[in-house]
C-alpha cells in the first residue's frame, strides 16, 4: 500500500484499515440514528460532547421536536423509548452527561430555559384592590346607607341648594367611602401577605449534579437535562427518566389517584412523573420536561386560585358576629319604630324647637327628608352593631404573626395552626436534630471487646479495615467529593452518613471511589425508621466473591451476629458471655449520650446468588442471620444550647413534653436528662421511660392509664408515634408533634398541630405538617407556642375592646331614641366610630407582640370560652361607665355646662370617641394592671393612637359641616379628656375585683 510515494508495512496497513472501518461504522450508525429521530420528530439538540466540562451547545434553529419526547415520558411508552435507544440516547439528545450532569454555568442554564422552558407554571392573577373595594361595597348595610345618602343628598340640594344642601348626604357618602377603602386596603394587604407566604411555603430544595458537583437548588431552577438525586421522602420535581438506583418506589397518588406504590427501575418502568413522592430507595434521574410541559404543571396551571381558608377561630368569630349583628338589628328596628311613631305623633322637634311634623304645613319633601334621616340613623346603628372588625382582626393578627414567625424560623403552612398552637397541652418531640444539633461525629470505636483509640488505628488488621471500608463506602446513601487535589473533602448525605464517611476517610484512609470500582452492587435494602438498619449485597469484581453488609442500630445488628472480629483479624464465636459484654459496651456508650452504630457482614456462596447488577435472574440473598460483627462506633450529637431553656419555658406554660425517638433507651434517657425532660437526679419513676415494643403491646386500657405518665418513648417506630398521638387526643389533650421522616406523615396529620423540620425534613413530612420549623430547633417550637398564645390573646383583647363600644353605642342610642325621640350620635359620627373600632382598633390591638406572661398561663384548652368571665367584667364596667356619662350629657349636659344643643351633641360625640381611644390602652392587657408595659416597643399602636387623635381633632374643629359638630374651646376639650381618662383608673380598679376565669 502506497500513499504519495510512502509505503506502509503490513501492521501499519492493518491499523489504518481498522481505523477507517471504525470511522465508517460510526458514521453510518449516526446517520441511521438521525434519520430515525427525524422520522419520529425527535432530533438531538446538538452533537454529543464526550467531555462533560465542554459547554454543550443547544441549537434553537435545529429541526427538533422536543414535544415527542415529552409525550413518551408522560404516557410511559416503554417500547417507543427503547426503540430510540433508551435513556443514554435521551441524555445525548438533551446534551447532558449521565455521570456529571449539565455544564451548569449561567449561559448554559439560560439557553436551556430559553429552549425548553423553566420549571414554573402560570398562576391566576391575584385579586387587585378594585376587587376588594367592590366586595366591600356589596355589603347589604353599606348598600342601604348609600341609598340613604343618595336620597339625603337629593333632598338636601332640592331644599337648600347645591352649596348648602350636600353636607349631610355628602358626609354619609364620604364616611362610607372611608370605611370601605380602609377595609378594602387592609384586606388587599393581607391577601398579598398570604400570597407571599404561600410562595415561600411552596419552595422546595432539591439536589442535582452539575459539572460533577452535587448541589442543592430551588425546584424552580431545575432545567431540562439536569441530573436529580432522589431519596426517601423527596418529591419528584419534574418529568424524567430513571438512570440508576436501588429499591426505588414512588407514590403517584397525587397524579393518578392510585394508592399502590409503583416500582421504578431501568428495565420495566424508568418513568418518573412530577408531583410523585419517593417512598423507598434512592435513585438518579435525568430531567426530560419542566413546568407546563409536565403532567403536574399542566394540572396545577388549570387549577383556579384558592381562597384563604377559614380557621376554627374565624368560624367561631363569624358566629359571634352574626349573633351581635342580630342583636344590633333588633335594637335598630326598635329605634326605627320608636322614632317613626314619635315623628308621626308630633313628638319630635327640629333644631329651632318647632315640631317636625304637624300634618298641615309639612310637604312631601320635608317628610321624605325626615324619613331618610331616621332610616339612615337606624341603618347606621346596625353598621356600628355588626362587628365587621372581628374577622378583620383575626386576619390581621394571623398575617402579622405569620410574618413574625417566619422571621423567627417558623413557616406557617396552615393558618389554623397559628391559633391551635396556643391551645397545645402536649408536645411530642423527636430527639435527633430537634433537641440535638444533628452534627454527628464518631468519638469511640470498638472492634471485638477492645476500644480502639485513634492513635492505634494503624494496628488493626488490614483485612478487617478493608471489610469496614466496604461496609462504609458501599452501604450508604452519602457521597464523598473532592473537586481538586488541594481542595478539602466534602461529604454529602444525612448527618449520620456524613459522620461515618468522614470517619472512614480521615481515620481509616478509605478511598470511596476505589472501593466502588472494585465491586458491583447487586441489591440494596435502604434504611428506614422501622428497620433501623440498611444492607447491601455486593460482588467483588476480581474473584466474584459475594458479601452482604449490614449497618444500623448496634443492639439490632448485634442480635443477628454469631461471630465477631478481633482487632488482630481473628474471628471468634459469639458466646452468651461475649454478647453480654458487647451489650454492656453499647449501653455504656448510650448512657453517655452516644448514638451506637454497628457494622456486620456475611460471606455468601456465589451459587446462592445467581444474579446480575440490573436485577435479572434469581433474587439476591440479603441474609440477616449468622453475621460477623466488624465493629461498633459511638457518635456524639450534642444537645442544642437553647433546648433546656425552651423545654423549661414549655413546662412553665403548663405544656407537657414527651420525647419520641428511635434511639435505644439509654441514649434517650441520657439526652432527656440533659435537656430537662427528666429530672437531673436521674431518678425515673416506673413507666416514665419505656420502649416502643412495650408501649404497643399494652392493652388499650393500659395505654390510656399510662399515656400521661410516659415522658420518653425509646426505640419507637412511626406507628408508635401515631398510636401515642391518638391516645393523647383520646385523653382530651391538644397535641403538637414534630417529625422529619416520610413515615412520620401519619402522626403529623393526626396531631392537632404537625411540626415538620425544614432542614432534615422530607417533602412528604412538610406537606403533612401545619408548620415547618426552618432551623430544626426545639426553641423555635417554643416560639411557635408563644405566638400561638399571642394570636388567641390578641383576638380576645380586640373582642373586649369592640364589645365595649357595641354595648355602649346600642344602649345609648336606644334609650335616647325611646325617651327623647332623637339619637345623640348622627349617622356620620357613628360611621367614624365604626372606622375607629373596626379597622384602626384591629390594627392597633391585633399586632401586639407576645409577652413572657403568656408563657406563665395554663393552656386555654380545646373548648375554653372565647369570652371569659374576666373579659365580661372589664367589658361591662367600661360600657356602663360610658353609658352613664353619655346619658347624663344627653339629658343634662346643656344645664350642667350651660351650652346649647349643638355644643352638647359635640361634647357627647367627642367624649364617646375619646373614651374608645383611652379604652384601647386598657384592652392591651386583660388581667394585668399595668397596661403601659412594653408600649414603647409597639410603634404601630402608638402611631394609630396619634393618627386617631389628630383625625378626631380635625372632625371636631375643621370638618364641622361634615361631622355635624361645632368647635369646642379649651375648657370643653379638657372636660372631654378628663371624662375619657377616668377609664384608666376605672380599668385598674375593676381588675382588683376577683372573678373566676371561666
């Protein structure tokens, strides 16, 4: 063979022919693939790049139909997927590397989002301010007032001309407009607040691999081609395809309605749909479609926006509002009838002292004007009587507390939890991560009966070390990553996994990648809170030897062992004496708050395990019996610094704390003493600390007898936690429960308040909970309890304030109408009072922050009355004082102060409003004498008081025609202030009168 005069030897000729043949074969294969893809409307976005660190180009001008691939995944069309070459070909089409993921720089992510879309879906537009204004205008009483205002305006202009006649009708229009706009603006603001909190609550963090680095990102930042790491409890963020993993089972009930769990693997069902939940196993998936292209996205984008749910307290207040409104309607009807009778019987007089109706010289216009005035007054009484501010106050205090709780690391998912938490009588809490820091570190290591100090690790038999390497590196859901040789090692996984991995790498010189390359994983049994152990079946590639490795709770692993390793590498029989000694070692470590994890293995004959890595053939043998113990490690997880104080605060508040943990009884007891759940002296009465198996073996009667005595439930399963919640609720307790695992979901749902963990909690646990504790700290649970009580207390404060105004206004107007035929407060003045007490009063009192006194009161309980005897005492005292003073002014004010009727009416109006302003201070505390404590911290309260006072001065001094008032001199102002200020000493004195709380 010669080329341009150059001759080749036979070997050189063979090499060149081989290279030519390979290139020709690759070219033909590529052309066939592209032809098949084009014929089925699926074309690669760009040429496949072997190097994952090279930017993968996505050409938007290429003839690509990504929609066909979306349909294949959505319809789970396995035959068509296999026809195109399966998952590897899909990865090539999406320009991603199945091991290292997408390149992931800003340009790459931008181009992927531009071509394939973002992982979001369109939502209905939020309600605008106009919606809330129109909603407020459609209130029946407001519509009646508007009709009255229109008639009054028309009659006034007709009688007095446009310049003078618009005052009364225009004043009612303006007052109604103010009430509506302020109420609508407040509702609009709260709606926006709830929308914002809803977006935060829907934020999910998931783990992806980009450029060979594992990182956590928002679910909204996932792009097509991403490699997503899934584990138990995760929500599948997009539609995608299974790459690899073990024992993966998903719950697709949110999509299909079927409760059966679906097994996902690479051969029979590689399809993963967004919205599904991982219930077992772990896996990696490649993202095929995002956002509205997914089944979940299409469903969510078609769902209309939900209105904010009504909480139980709001429902109770709605009933109270309805009852008070009926009373007000009855009083208003009586006032209307009495005033009409007095008018037509010629017992009413105008401002000049003349009879308003004499049947002779009064025309239709005069009669109509009087009728409109009487009707508008009666309707206004209804407006004042109906406490629209109660629902508003609940909304305000819930929104305010939700915002503040978010700042305190607690995210409220369900509004009802804000108020229900204030009634909690028992909190069932996890140990790991809630009472402790969840920062595990191996501090002790035993192999055989001998403790191995860190300085002596080199003396351990190499065979034993290699077996421990396998037990750590292959039986884990965590990973070890080192970006550059000089960069520090990073560990990923749960705190326990990270502690074991770091111990293996840093103390036993384990090379995780090397161990994985030398072995093939045949089967995995993942860890869950019921089994409390995980196992892996592996085959060594060099000699095909097969081992099963187990890792988990030390006493459980020990119970399955028949032999154990000595540090020298010698294997000894597990006699009863040796087993007892090892049990004592475990108990000794547990008593010092160490979590004990044991490693064991068993060699299996190759003939017994005729299986392949993809799961084909005979089922692998995952034997639990006759294991050989490799070693036991003790991991320290220190208590959180604030846990003890938080538990003491809860106990002082009358809330019992029960610890429910999967750890053994000795570790659980040690932590309970350290945190203050059990007394420091360590003396435990019988039944206070028990194990889950003992609890579940009780009869129903025994459980109900002992449920209130139990303080620590060790070695418990999620079903034990659920059983405890059910028993406590049956015993009449209001139960709050913390949880972080998928299996905790039933207990979180069953509890009155479910509290999931934001850091270690799975998405399933979070969705089942009412509140997410963002920092996983028990002190935040105590903060939620404090805010829950604050919500309830703030509502009670506002009820006390508003009922005082309602009772006083109704009684004064009724008595005045019956006795004199006229009411001292006009429609506009009553609307102004309504604005003060409904909107401004709700803002002032509903935004009080929690005080320490709240945590010294016992829980209010499930059926406690909303209005207590103490509140009735305060309400009636203030209402009767206001009624007495204003009726004296109404009947005798002119003679006492020697003023005309207009000045006297202004005095009545001004005094009434000032009484409400002073009484707002009294309402800051229902029981405490000092109502000014901490007032300087509530700037909103002080601002509202200042604004109210300024507006009242403007109403009296500058808006005389609008408010139907006259100017008052300094003495008259001082009289009004002095009368109103007497509510302070009156409130102080009334609180000295002892009454029963309920």
